[in-house]
C-alpha cells in the first residue's frame, strides 16, 4: 500500500497505533489539534506544531512575505484556540533558499510579530536550514486550566452545535485569487481575499466558550464537514446540521456560482476559515452565544444538534438527509 491509497486521516490513526504508550502526565495524546500534558494541578501545558510549504500552503504569486508569516502563525494559533487555551511561546523553523532577499525574511517575521503583539506571544527559538522551496515549521506552547481543556471526544447526545463567524470566506477568497476569470460584481471581494491571506484566530472566543461550558471544540481548518466528522467519530455520536442555519459570508454564493460550485461546498469543504465549531448543552448554548457576541463582537450561530445515531448529515428544509464527507486530504489530493 502507498500513502495515496491510505490518506491523511488513516495515516494519523496508524501513527497513533505505532507510538501508543502510557504516561500519566499525558492528558491529550495524538488525535486532537493539540497535545496536552500535566505540569501541576493548576495548569496543563499544550503544544501544537504545523508546517507550511510553498506551493502547497501558500503561493508567492499573490501572497506577500508578510502574509506568509501572518497566515502561518494564525493557523497554528487557531489550534490553541480550539483547545480553550492561551498561547505563550513559539518556535519558528525556516527552510530558505540562498537567493531569498533578507528583507523578505524580515517581512515574514513582521507578519508573525503583528499577531504576537495581539496575543502576548513570544518567539523564543527555532532553526534554519537550506531548502529549494520556502517553508515554515512552527511549534507553539500554551497553557490551559484542566476544566477549560477542550477535546474532540466531549460531544454528547442532545448537545447543540455552534459555530463562530461566517463560513466560506477563505475558500471564496482563494477562488478569486486563483480564478481571475470570475467575473461580475462580487460583494466583499477584498474582505474575502483578506480572509484567506490574513485570517484571525479565535483565541478569545475559544476561551470564553470553554470557560462557560462548551464541550467538544475544533477549529475549522479543513472545512466544516471534516471538523464535524472528527468530533462525531471521537465522541461516538452523530451530528445533524440544518442547511438553512449555515452562516455563509456575503459574496460566497456569487464566487461559488462563478466557479461552478455549490455555495455550501465552500463552507463544508473549502477550509481555512479558522472559525470555531463546538458543542454545548442547550441550556448553556444561548448563554455562550450571547456572551461571545457581546464581549468579542463575533457572530455565533446554532447550526445543528448532536444525536445518538452515528454519522454526520446535512438536513435540507424539505427534510432530506445528505451524508457529509471529509474535505481536503494532503495525500489523496481529493478535490471538493
């Protein structure tokens, strides 16, 4: 069997089997967006790593070096947000080619530092190496109180499903950048492009939701469908999403039509919105929604419910149940 036959999700499952070991200090091992381990009774340390490769994760023909740094750190911080934690320190390793301008490297760091200032994050180490393509490899250390640590496996039958912000923006922005032939007046064209190039991690929203009793939580990096499937499978539950409750951003429908796609596909399978999707008891859901909207000014939508029957389904207004599937896979190169 070769990797393209296996795919990313099953590869991660195999890695979990290969490296499985018991350690009482490990609270959250391979399988979630972060790893968590105990240092004392008051706080857990959390750690996440990500790699970003030119040609796979960013295209320098329309992405500035500032945006390369900003986007890479934002994506890593989004994992911390999904855990309910706060970031502390970052390690940045760079793969560089000799002809790269030093000013360009400075711009990469300037992009990262613009986010560091917002979240009191400090870059304290890393590495540099030769590479024919530019790449960044980031590791972020954070902390979280035991009661606030969120896991994929915490959803329960009867919970409501909530999502922050508006969806499909980043995929729509990428589509505009990659398809100059998209014609017509696109609402919020520049906002959609910025959503792809400069997403904003929902650290504060994740903290608020966790402190107020949210349960399973994921950041939307690979599309809403993939994140819901992760939660459902780890929690051994089912999820039903109502089609008319999905908060599509203005302009997403026009872009989708221009690309020959369905508008909801950009939300479910496009990815890189870096919003949060989480579950909560019906009693607490409205309280969390109100608090985040009032404190952070971030829209929160209730889009579905957790059910006992396993599987993740989209419910149309007519009552049709359509199963959702995984979105982008690095190794199978599936197209949504």
